[in-house]
């Protein structure tokens, strides 16, 4: 090409015409070579040779050896004297990589549209089976079997407008200068572009590379129409309708309003990621996922599995699947304890370093942060710049943790019930079916989180009684404690006093309704129980396992005196020797 002007008919780019089709027209009209196409240097004039050679993928307009656009659409619009809006959705580069499961592997064309001089990159969406304009099947290969080349190279421009076999023409002589199709003919693509513009702001879970493709196609992408309905997006009629999913319930919540900070660069602040606030010497890593996990673990221990810890310790000490199932069949709390055991050991890798039995964690130099939980986080490439805010990302991670935690818990419940039914406790725990079924999207200035749940929810929480029931239970427990103490405080008892020393006296009788039972600390690992009550204006500390009592003016003095008495008593009467008894 010679000169600084290109041969082109301004206004001949139809709505949503592909960059691939437009470049072939430009190259055929002006005999352009690959070194003469517009690149990142938007100020370069037509005809000037580019110093950068690259094979750009025109489906996404990405280069193989540099970031950013492969072909500068702004420079091309300036060269052709076209508005920049003419290249809207001319390629699918606006679709984040985490959502490109929506797109076919390469270009697809409509034979009828090609005869009219029109092609759109939107035809490569997997949700389209036929052309929205002509309702004919879309082709992904030429009649010779060659797939359509999306890479821009020397051979592509040398035969611009037709396949290498010559059997299929993309741009004919009649449509080279001006397409035969009109903007009215392309109106069926308006609904597709409108839906895609809103859908690309949606963020799905970030999935590990080995399982990304399988999960994307089976657990998330199969619900595209359901996501559209939940988000209020009009699903185009030309798309392939997905079968309605039965048994799915939608859970939606909105986050705080987020606005961009003034003076923020175009890159935006660095997103909050798990492990960012790492502190040396701590067992728990500080991140939203770990905090949510600890909160749910605390709730389960207080309101669901309260009193079931001995079952968990027993299952770990004797891991016999048949025996565990038999124990669960006879006791519901054992079933609950087994489910909590599966849930916590699946989420916390080194949980046995601090539980069953509870013990201090041995940490290395500076701490090793073995207590962490990382649920599926949002794929950051789908997040719009306005929401690159730490508060919003933290909120999304809390919601993702909630979805993943509940999914794992329901899976653990299912496994526990299956063990009761089959008689074999199989501990093969997974994340659950609902761990990946969530999305977050920008709705104006508010973030919206949507989760689709299919797992049944089982209410295993302990009953919450009313105040009258709790009061009656408290009175009954106090009466039982009083009776037990009166039975124990009968007959003669070994009494110790700091002034008089050891004597044998009658057991002191409580003269009030307040009787408490405590553990005596500071006397070794046994930590024996003792009663504490008032008697004749003083406080009495009475050992439960041994007939031993101490009376003092204050409760603190009575407890301290009992501690000294127990220590002296054990020195005189070791555990292996028989203890003296006193007749009642």
C-alpha cells in the first residue's frame, strides 16, 4: 500500500460486524500486509511499517506475545474515519477468561450472512445453535474440513476473503466495498449483545485449573438461563433453552454500596486475597473464610453437637466403620457428632493437632498458620474496576464461605444418614453439590450475591426452650444438686483448719439454697470436684470423692484451705494405698 489514506467507504460497518470480517475487507481493498495493520501505537499513520510482529487472535483480539489488544480498534477507526462505537462487540475480548466457556473454540459463520457480506463474532457463542437472522445452522468448519483460522498471519491476509480450498467465500466482489445486508437485518443480534453486556459483569467462583473445565460445564454453565432469570436479565429467544433445573432454590443477598475512590488509577487497588493479613505466631490465618469457618464451628459446638464430643473422640480412637454405624443407629447425637467430625476434618487439614483431645498447638518458628480455610473465591478477572474495593471483595468472600460451608455441612449430614442406613460409615467427604453454584454481579452501585441450592437442609439444632422452661429446668437441677450434696454430707468427716489442724467433726449442713459444684485447680492433673455452700454464716468447701471439708470466713479462703488440705492428704495417703473411712 502506498500513501497515507486507505480506500474505504465510511459507514459500511454494520452493527456487531466482526473485526475479522472488517480486517479482511480492509486488507483486500488496500493490499495490506500484516506489518501494516494498526498496533498499540495508535498515532502511527496508515502505510507506516510496524516494528512489532504478532499473530493476533481476532476472536478475542489478543496477541500471543504482548498484553492488550492485538489490533488497535481505536487506530483502525481513525484510519477508516469510523466512530469507535462501530467496533462494539466486534470481538469477544470483553468476556473474561473465567466466562469463556460460553464461547466456541473458533469462529462460526452463517452461509446466508456471508453471501450478504456480514459476519459477527457473536455467532461463536455456544448458546446459539442457528443464526438469529436466517435460522440456519452455523458452520464451524469449511466444506473441506478446515476450521476457520482466528489467528491473523501472512497467509490469512494473502487470501483475504476466502478459504484456502477456494470452496467457501467470506467476502465476495459484490460485498467487498459495501455489504448487501442492512442495519435492519442485524437487529436480532441486539438482544444478544444487550444480554452479553450485562452478563459479562457477573463473577463466578475461581476454580482450580485441573477441574476448571469440567466444573464450568457441569455445575455452573448449565445454569446460565437460571442465572439470567435470577439476575433479571432477558434471556434471548434465539439462545438454546436449557432444561429447567428441578429442586434448585435461589438465595440472594445484597452487599454494601461501593463507589470508586477519587484519584484512583485505572488499574485500581490490589484486591483482598486470602492470606494477605498473615501474622507470625498465630495458629489461625486472618481472612474472611477462616473467620466464617470458626464462627460456624462455634455455632455447631454450642447449638448442634453440644455434649457429643466423647463420640467424636471414640470414633477417632476406634475407626471401625461397622462399629461407628452401629453406635450411630442407637444414638442420634452420635450421628450428629460423626457429621461434624467429617465436616471439620474435611475443611481444616490439621484439626487433630488441636482437637480430640484439646491441646496446645506446637508451632514452628514464627508460627505455621495451619488453621486456615479457603472457599471458592470470585474470579478476579470478571470484577469491574468500580468494585476493585477491599470492603466489597471481603463481603463477597464471606458470602462464598457461607455457601461452601453450608454445602459441606449438608454433604456431611447426608453421609452420616447414609452410614446409619447402610451400616457402614464411609468417610469419603467432598465439597458438596452447591459449593460452586453461586455468582456475584454488579447491580448499579450495589453488589448482589446469588446462590443456587439443591441439597436438602436438615434441622439438627438443639431445641431452644422458652424462659419458663429454662427456669423450671434450673430449679430442678438445683434441687438435684441439693439432694446429692445432702446425701454426701452425712456422718463424720475429716476436717482441716489452718489453726487447729486435722480434726474429725460432723459434716457441715448447708443452710441456704445455693449449692455449687466446682473443679479444684492447682492440685495436679486430677482436678477433683468439690461442693461450695454456706453454713452457719461461713463458707464450706467439701470434697466430693473424699470425706474432707474446710470451713472459712470467705469462699476464697475455704477453697484455698481445701487446696492445702487435699495436698497434705495425698502426701499422707497416696492413691495406691487404701484410704481411711469414717463410719456415719
